[in-house]
C-alpha cells in the first residue's frame, strides 16, 4: 500500500499557474505572503505555493492525492500523471543505477557520493515507500528513517565519504569541482558495476559536460549507458542515492561535532562562519582543512 504523500512538486506553465490562482480564490483558500513565490495559500491542512522559478507548484500537508486527482489534473493540467509514472516514465522502472551527492555546497563537512541500483520491483517499492529527493526533506530524523528503509530493501548500494582533508587534497589536483565530482561518481559506479555487472545504464544529475564523467570511468563503467539530466532526483534510484548520500553527510557532521564538542551547521550561513571562527580560535589554523572545504570564499572571509 503506497504511503500517503506529504509533499509533492509539479511544474506548471504561467497560464496554468494563473488559472490555479483563480481556482484557489473560488475555493476559499487563505492566501499568504512567501518569498520567491507567485502566490501561496492554505485550506484546512493543505498548503500550496507556486514559486516564480518554473513556475513550480509545491503541495504540502494532507489531502495532496485528492487535490491532484480531483482538482489539479482535471481542471488545471489536463493530464493524469499521479499513479501513472510507470506509463509516463517507464525508464524509472528498468534496471539502472542512480547516483547523487551531498555536501557539495556546504562549507563544513565532507563530500558524499552514493549510488543505488533499482529494477522494477525495487523502484516500485521505493515509490510506494515515499522515497523522494533528499533536498525536499528537512528533517535529519526522516533522512535516517528513509535510509534504513532503503537498506532493508536489499538494494545494492555504494557510498564514498570524502573527508575535508581528502577533498582539499583532491581539489588541489583537479583544480575544478566538476572534475572532482566526476572522479567520485566514477568510483561509485565502478563499485556498483562489480556488484551488478549486467546493469545496462546509470543516471545522474547533470553537473558538467557528459564527457567529463564518461572520461573518468574505468573499464567496467565505460560499458554503461551514461545518462545525465537536470532534475534527475525525480528518478527513484537517484532519489534513493540522494538520501543515502545525505545520511553519510549528516552522520559525519554529528560525529565530528561530538568530537570537537560543537554543533557543526550545514550550508554557508553566518552561523557556519561563526562556528568556523570559534574552532579557529580554539584549535588554531590546522583545524580548518580538517573540517572545511578550503576553496570556498568563506575561508578567506573568516581568516582575513
């Protein structure tokens, strides 16, 4: 039995967004102001926000399936997609590897790259279990719950955690983040190919020219059909990989934070800079390469 949706994202045209605005007014939705949105509102336990970029509709709360099935699809989009992804996106259910990373944009912490293999049975299990892109999951507890669920499925999984010390060493050699990412993705794919040697295809988010990753692959990986596309996280294998990667990232921050007796925050916020400055004062300059990605401009901001 599929888990009920608590969050769902759908792309709209500008005309569809305006049509939806009118429909929500007629249905007595309470509108509210939210940054970066064309409009946002709620009714009962269902919240709706249409973001400027896209436009993209984000549904959160209760009653999402009913809203999509009985309102959004028949009255706004005119296309029945919910529950028909195996018809509209059959490639999601064919055997393939999905690969994603976490920590790329965070000053503190490692770069973590993970890959997950799915076939039809595993992809449908992930779909029905509510596996989705980790970037839409704000709770570390939920990330760990979903990661445990993915592991219990017995899906083949590979993950590498590139500590800041190793990351900084690699970055000096590659002098380019995309090349470093390609190297990491290639290592994970090579390991997965050993686990599932007959897998024909791999999918990742597009982060560079396809040749950068293709050239980084070794003998086993070069046999794969390698697909890169934007928004690859909508694929169940890539979504599962994003959760496994995120778990590795938050686990590292927690473990190192406990060792240093300080909370290591995510991102590149003022709080992150303050934490890094505090550690510099407590432990001296040698601490920074152990916990941070030194090529970020944040480094010069806190050391100047």
